[in-house]
C-alpha cells in the first residue's frame, strides 16, 4: 500500500513537471510567435517605406521628364519631352556684292553690303501658341521686321497678332531665303512688306483651299511701319487653292492658284520710291504730292512645281489715291512677272528651297544642289501720272521691263551661293541729261547666304 502511494506521488510529480514544462514551452512558443509577428510587421513597414520611396522617385522622374529638354532639328531647337514647349534659334545672314557693268549717265554705285542680318527666335508655348521674333541689323539700320504670336487651337481659324507679312503678294509671302533670285520681282513693289495687325487663316478644305483675312494699320507700297498714321485701317484677304495636292501621283499635284486683295484709306501714309533689280531708285513722286483717298490692290497669282521644275507667276494692280494741291485722282499701277527654275541635280523644287541630296563634301562625292532660274518682269504707271503733276517725265520713267537669269548653288540646307544678272529697260520718261529715256540698267549681283 505504501508502495502504491509512493508511485502515485512520483506519477503526480512527473505529471506536474510535464504540465509545467509544457506550459513553459507554450509560453516560449507564443513569445517566438510574437517576435516573428513583430519582425513581419517591421518587414512589412520596410516594404511599404521602400514602395513609397520608389513612388516618390517615379513621381520625381516623371516631373523631371516633363521639364527635361531634348534637342531636335539639329543643335538649334530645344523642346520639352511632352512636345508642348519649343524654342528655336535661327539666323539669316546675307552678304551681297553689286556690280553695274558698262557705262551709264545715271550714277550706279558698286558695293558690298550686309543685305540682311536677322537673328530669329521662334517656338511654341503650351502646345497651341506659336511665336516669332526677328529684327534686322543689315545695311546699317536696326529694324523690327517680324514679331507676332499665333493661336493654333482652331485649325480652320488660326489667329495671328503682331507684325508680319499681310496676305497679298505671292513672292512677298515667300521667305527671303527661298526666293529664286537675290531681289524680288517688280510686282512686289506694289504690295505691303510687313504691317501691324491681326488675321485669321486656315484651310477651308484641308490641303485644298486656304484662306487668310486680316486688319492692318496700313503701310506704303513695299514698306513697313511700327505705328499707325491715322485711325483708318487697311483690310487684306487672300484665297489660295491647291485642288490636286492630296493626290501625290497627279501631275497637277504641285499646282496652286489664287488671289490676294487689299482695301483701305491712305491718308497720311508716306509715299514710296520704286527701285530696280539692282536696288537703284528709278521712280519718285513730284514735290508736293501726297497720298489722299483710298487704295485698292488686286493680286492674282499661281505657282506650279513638278519634280525639279518650278514656275511662279503673278500680276498686281494697285489703284491709289494721290493728291497735289486741289488735284485729287486715283492712279493705276500695274506689274507682272513670270519666273521658272530647274534643279539640275534632281532635287525636288517647291515653294521653299530644295534640300541637297548630298551636302557639299567633295572628298565623299558631295557637291550640293545646283539650280538655274530665269525671270521676266514688268512695271507700269498710267500715263495720267504726268498730266496730273504727280511725277516728272524728266526724272521718273513710268515703265520698267526687266529680265533676270541666275544660278543658285545650295552647298547644304543652310548655305547658298547665288549669282544673278539682270537687265532693266525704261520707257515713258526721260533723263534730261541723257537726252532720251533713262538708260538701261545692267546689274551683276552675288550673294553669300547662311540661314538656319
């Protein structure tokens, strides 16, 4: 009996020890579980922190990408990654040499001059607003030639405001870098160069029918101004059609034609002086003559491009109110031109300059592009201009007829060399000292041009 009690006690003690040991192990396991849970929480927190840090880095990278710049179109343009902002730096440098071979009773001065020195800044703001600023430092003067902004949100009604070319003459609307000849033809004498105002423009039918209509201060023929001379305004409009352009395979794809027009009051606007191909003044108004009344211009125009061949033609009629004393009349001026060009090296001709297939690099058989061009042009004022006393027949011929031939050598898309020879004959007016019509003017012009 005692033996049984003894073993019962041992068993009870063993059970107690076992329960106590199990409790301790359970407690230890719970502690380990808690420690593991704590570690898991710490790891989870670290993961969340890491994820947030990555999100911050991604946001910073995204924001940086929005403001980062990328160089496009060579080293002269900077554009935001999203394309909404652009700034472009350009320049126009034209060095001309003018020579007048042969004898003439009219003094014609040979000279080398900086014809144009025009830095330019242009670009885009907030995707829809374009801007363009271009002064000129050529010929010893500082002139603001263009400064405007244009809202392009509505494709059929782009709004341009500032100083720019009114939509009239075809060759005038061509860039100074892209004309076939060193100096523009005689119809350009009768249209505005630049004026301050605003215009709406766009395609009525995409790539087929283009229009422009604007309101301007009004400037002299072939002139520009930075101020309005009166509270009168000049109204300009142009409609130009390229009906076959979308069909690239059509032989008429390069045909364009249209008409420009202006109408406005000319009171207070300075009178112009008309210049020849060699930039010598051949027509001036008599003393005491001023603008008075209205001026209306009509300018039908057309061009055609097919492969290396190009053709441009335009006619300008300007009826201008003139006054001297009590005599006030409308006088008509007319001018026209036809010019043709052909790129001998096969590059495609267009309204802008051809881009050489191979830039000038003789070592690698690159010679650029070579173009030949010819032009016939004519200018005439009506006979009454002498009868009304608005001009003197002894000093100002009312008729000029010119022909010009030239060669353009495009070394690359930025450098061009041009050699032109022009002959201008005059009629309808006499030089007293010469005893007849003003002598013909022969001009040999060379140009070294850099533009980008």
